[in-house]
C-alpha cells in the first residue's frame, strides 16, 4: 500500500493540475486494482500445482518487465 501512495504522490508532482492529472490518477488506480485482483489469482493457480519455481520465475520476469516499462515511460514524459 505504501508503494501505491508513493506512486500517487509522484503522479501529483509530475502532472499539471486538471484533466491530465485526473486521467493519470485514474489509470494508476485501475492498474493497481487489476494487479491486486489478477496477481493473487494467477499466483494461486500456479501455486496449486505445487511447482513454486515457475511462479517465482514469472513473478521475477513480470517485475523486471514492469520496471523497464516505468523507465521507458518516465523518459517519455520527463524529457518532452
């Protein structure tokens, strides 16, 4: 939850007031909600097979991919 609050603060600091900020906060909340629903579901499905190694690998790849997306999109918005 603390990560979400930090992300909200970053969005508020980096976007101008108005519709652009509201849209960014809406996308952030939607992404957090979808991740909060799908993440445990997928983890439960993978864990029910008893092979926790595959779940850990997918979580690692997903985290690295999300980090790369953050780096790419931040560079697009910060250096306009």
